[in-house]
């Protein structure tokens, strides 16, 4: 991928389509890559990450989109702090939930690759932070 944004776009598109091969293609070829999904265990290495996404995709794609991204790029490393909107069908209709995630990318000989995806459940405070930076409470 030419940029970390390109890699990120490929990752989220693959999640939506439940495309396991495309999801795995964005990851770096490194034994220490890591993925932590909301409420899930830490998965280290390609085999563990693949297994985690196989379980997720057994129920179909993930209706997720990035609502906001904050980027830090230093040399060959990029950190994206993202707010994800996940839409889930229920008996009462489709409901949106939010996840805050950190995606760490490294520039490799194959382009920008994902090293770490760490996601946690989000809530109203994250929505305020991303929509109105002056509303942050410390």
C-alpha cells in the first residue's frame, strides 16, 4: 500500500465483506503482530489473528466504518487513533455502537503494513471528543 490510509481503507473494506484473505494481506509479516478486538483476547501472530477473524466472519461481514481518524506519522511508523461506528441488526432495527481503536502501521518493503489493531468499546465520551475537541474533560 502506498500510504497508511490506503492500508487502513483495505482493512475496513475487508471487514465489511468478510474477506479473510484481504484482511490478512494488510498485516506485516512479523511474528509479533497483534490484534485485540473489543471483549476479545490478545491474539499474537498471523495464525492467531487469522483464527480470530475466521470466528468473526463465520457470522458474516462487520458493518463498520471509520467515523474519525487522528494520525501521527514519524518516519516509517504511523499511528491512527480511530472512532469506528459499528451497525448491528436487532429485532428493533439496526443500532449503532462505537469502538475506539488504535492502528499501528510500519513502512515495509511491501508498503505500509498493519502491526497492531487494538479496539475497545466506546461510548458517549468518545463521540463528544471526536465531534467537539473543546468538549474534552480532564
